[in-house]
C-alpha cells in the first residue's frame, strides 16, 4: 500500500474476496458511483476505495455543510503527514503529524489550547500550551511508549531549522494512544527518521485515513480504529470560517452512528459479557482485558484513548480555542464513547489566522512591543462550537469506515462490517 513517498509499509493484507461478501457488493457499487461524482484530489490508494468514508456511504452528520475535502486540510495552510510502520507479525504502529502552517512554527507560533476530557495519557507539552496559549512545533501523534523518542526527534527537527540557531528551549507537542494490543509497544519502534519522514511528507489536500500512521495499530469500539478527519464550513453570514478535525481513535463504548445503536446490534460493545452473566467472569477483571491474556473480552474494553486535533481559520484566541476543544467531547459522546477511567481523551485546538500569529524575535525591543489584533467575541462562537461537534463525530466514523482488518501480536481486530452496519442504519432511518 502506498502512503506518502517516505512511508514504510510492508505485509499489507490482500484484497478481500468480494464473491464471499455479497452484502459488500452494494457498498462497492455505491462507493464507485460516488467516487466518480466526487473524485479525490492528490494521491490516493485505489484498493482502499473499497471502504468508503461515512458520508460516501450515505451517512450525513449534522446540519452544517462540509468543506471541499471534508478534512482538516480544508483549513488554510494545514498539512498532514503519516509514517506507517508494519513489520513482521508484531509491529503495527506509526506517526501522524499535523502542521498548522508551512513556515517555522517556533518563529511564527499559532494560538492554541488543549482540553483534557480524561487525563489517562501522556500528552507532552500541554502545560506550556495552556499557560502561554500557543503552539510552536508540529503536532505529533504516535504510540504511548514512543512519546519521548518522538519528542526528541521533533526537537532535532525544530533546532535544525534555519533561524533557530540560537534557540535553547522548545516545547514539543506529542500525543499518543496505546496500540499495544496489535503492536509490540514495548519495542518502541518509532525512530527519528520516522518522525522526520512524516513531517517532510506532510501536505495539504486529501488526508489518508484508517489504518495508517499513528492509527496503524489502534482499536475503537472493538473494531479496527485509526485516523479519521472531517470538516465544516460556516455560511458567509456566520463568517464563512472553516473548522477541521483529525482524530486518532483507540477507545471503546457502545458504538452509535447517527443515533442508531450499531454496536449493540452488531453484538460488540462495552459490558456486553458482564451484562449477560450473573457471575463475576474474566471480562470483569482488568487482567482479562490486557494482552498477553487471550481473552476475547479485551476488544470490548473502553480503555485506550482518543486524540482530537481541531484547526480553524477563524480569528480565535487561546481562551475560546479552549472552549472549542471542550465541545469536541460532545461529538465524542455522540459516537457512544464510554469515557472510561483508562481512556486518555484529549483535544488540541489551534487557529491558522495569519492576523493572530505570534512572531518570536530575539530583539528585546521588538519582543516587548504590544500586539494589536482582532478576535471573534464570545457571541460569535456558538456556530464554531457546533462545527467542532459535528466534525469530531464524523471524523470518528471515518476512522472506522476507512480502517481495515489488522492482525498483530497474535490478535486479529476486524474492520467494522460495513454491509451489516448500513443495514442497521437503514432500519433506524439513519442514512
């Protein structure tokens, strides 16, 4: 499978035998027709078109219109890059990078905020972001135990940029989810080159989704999770601003799509086994959900984490970016997330508005000058809040729809069965 030019991918799964899945044929025909009417721009993966995005399958989330690509890259200047690492039978991991703009982020910082829904996670750099209200590096998503190595590589990248020769302090922003069910997480297989490759391959346009980059080994709602993205475009009378969201999904609960109880009807959801048994079984014990225990209960655990990255071109400063980030948790809740004790649920929000960029100067006289800029008032925020909620919800669905069945460390996590899922949605009039 070809991702970006620098991506590392081997041992990918072959195409599914379509003749054995007659229900999938309808999905494929629908997908082919929709792709012909709305072709992707930029690089693409032909065989992954077998799994449509949620909207291409007929799922319309919310009321706001989407951007041209329905992706975080609909926000001006935002770029995304992946390095996908699949080696042997046990390594299923990677790096996903989001760049708020094309320049030197240390010298031209962007206003930002981080919201913590549940803090069971390792989001490096969050305290300084919230203290100063700005981000000064690309945002890196990866595997839990690879955060320090990814951060060290990000420091190498930032210190090497022209104009940063005198820099002695950089705040790398690195977030994670735990891909240890499918990936040899203790091996910490992310290298400096992997991070550099993801940064250098980052681009605008179509964003690859599913089992790629930091989503290569993740699990969501007991099915294969991964990277998903979506966007919303406000009408001109509301400012015409764009909000884009990218997610790394690795959490659980009771999957709900457009209000339909998909997880329940598929028979895979959190607490299913406990509710079916009057006695305390292995599914009730934490050790029954963790590898190397082969218990089938583990994919139904709500633990794991989600990282939600929110971009907007609206002139919003850090305080209201924090409010936007908080609203992403409402979009997460709409999907049926359980918000468990062991799930790190984080949202990172930033604005690409050029008027709000924070210029860093080494000259004290320049550094101490006051800044003059215009920002949206509180009363203008409500449409942006709704845009975040809707885009977050749809991005999560896209991460599931685009992800493919993955085997690693002796476990196989199936992709969300699209034919059956669409049947359930039709029965609930959710398409």
